[in-house]
C-alpha cells in the first residue's frame, strides 16, 4: 500500500493541514502530498550519492515566494535522513546571517546545531544523542572484537584506541585539534558518568561560550567558535559524523533574501564572500561528506545591484548558460530554478488534500473530479495567473473551501466558487501549461 492510498495518521494530517493553512511548509507528512518536482528531486539525490562517497555539493534552489522552494528543501531533508544523513537547517533573518560583526554568523551556526536532526530524532536537538550513540557503538564494536566484558581493562584500552583513531583523523583539519580534544573529553565524561562535563562540551559545540578564558577554565581549550570561523566547524562535524556511522551531513539554509535586504553594501559583500568560500570548498574538495542547499528568490540571486550576482566572483560561477530556458533547465547546474507546477499537478495535489481532510475531519462527502476541475480552472483562469499564481495560494484557497464545506454541509462547492473571490476571470487568461487539458477536468 503506497502513500497515496493508505489513510494518513491523524497526528500527521493535523500537522500537514495546519501548516498549509498557515502558509508554511510542514516538517512531517510530506510524502503524502508530494506532487511534481520529480526531476529536481532526482538531481538533488544524485548529489546525495556523491556526498556519501566522500564528496561535497552546493546547490541554490530558486523560486518565488510560495512556489514550493521551501517544500522541496523539506522534502530533500526527509529523503536524506532516511538515507542515514544528519541534517541541519536554518532560516536566515536580520539576526542570522552568514557573516556579521555582532554575532549574526554565530547565530546561524547555533540555529543549525540546535536543529541537528537524524531519522530517529527528526525534530532537532540530536547532538548529544549522536555523541552518545557513537561512544556506545565504539564500545560494542570493541567488545565484539576483544570478547571482553565492560569493566575489563583490555576492553577499555581497545575503546580508547578506537576513539583516538577518530580524534586523530579529525585533528588533521582546521581547528581539528581542539575539536578532537573535546570529543575525547566528552568520551571520558561519558565513561565516568560526569554529566556536568558532558553538558559543558555540548555547550561549546553549540557555540555558546563567548569568552576564551571561560572555555579555557572549564574545558582546557584556548579557542571558541566565532562569527568568522563557524563554517569550519560544520566541516569538522561532517567529517566526524561519517566516523560516527552516518552517511554524511546536509546543511539547508533558507530565506537567503535576508542577505539581499541588508542595506549596507560592505556587510552584504562580506556575506557573499562567506558564501563564495562555502561554494569553493565544496567544489574544490576542501569539504567532505558535506552538502549545502540554499533557498532564495529570483531577485535575491539575480539582482546585479544587491543580489548574489552583485558579487562578481559568484555571478561568474552561477549565471545560467546560454542554452537553458524555461522547460529545459540544466538541473545539474549549481542553481536549480523551479518551474511553476502545472494545473494537472495541482489537481493531483488537491485530490490528496481533499482525501486527507475528509479522513481527518471524519465526514463522508467526497468532491468529484468535475468539482475539483472547476476549482483548478478558476484558480488558473484568473488574470495574470500564468505568471503569478503559486502553489501556496492555491493550497490555502482549497483548504479554506474544504473547511467551509465541512462546517456547512448544506453548501455546495459551486456556490462557494461563484461567490466573493472565487469568480471566473472574464478575460479568460489561462496558463499555456494547463489550458489544453481543462477539458478532462470538467464533465
């Protein structure tokens, strides 16, 4: 039984419908409503294979507000967690940037580490779980190899050797020595049952130490994570997670438009310089087992005065080639530009949502293909819909209709569609992508 035919659990249905009604992307239940984007998902999953083999990738997903950009990012998030990846995601804001002089870059790092997620802990906050799981797995492996029981000095030595091998491998990277020292410190605190020291190490990894002397006093390390070097620690984490038994690390940063909105030219340029460093690292092999996906609007990327393209080193690397065009985009390029979902794809999505809504609310009424087709025809028939309509708008309208029909059983869909905003556009402006198939939507 696939996702399309089986009943959606009430908890998931509530989260999905509530999120979509509010105009945000749900973090769970996406397979139940996934429509379209097959080619984009396949292209991004190709990157996942490369990352799992020790490579790295960097992609921009570009689309207008409500076009499905964040939905695609969350879909990939769920895919890679199922494949054994650790995922960290964050939305940029005025307080969270790639670079800042007042802690904005470090704030992004803290958000990413705070949202660290795995398949068994998808809601975030997985760092301590990952560290404990790593130590436990090393102990289990050492016990199997030596045949010794816990408490045996020989087993302890074997575990120490395995931990040392991992920390030595990590220590070869930039800032790796201190990172490895803290891993070792966490391991010994775990063995000794020293929860206080474990908490201090976790605090350091989260970037919560603000003074070097405090870190030196409590942990014996001379450095702290700062605005200027937080990305280096993400590379360290990616390498460590691989040694800890995960396939790799995927970082997802959305709302890049908040860099575009920075009023100060120099500050914007510093942020784009940090972005260039991350981009170059992944493509030049300086990062391993690491994938980076950034979400942005077309203006945030292409505006040559304030967008990413205002930084020439990035524009020359990311600008679309001469041969790509709408309908024939190069999905292997660094920038994936989302095409609008067709009317047919939106019809399928509405069918899924109608089924989910009916099962969740517990009513018997079912919308016919003709009724669903009428709704789609109106949405795509409005003036300017071929250029401006987005999945977010259509979904919010449709869930509103479903709620009204559920609460008012005597109302018909046709009555609602012919009232207020739900009116046919007199101009008959219809998207070229869906016009030829409306006949099959209506009876």
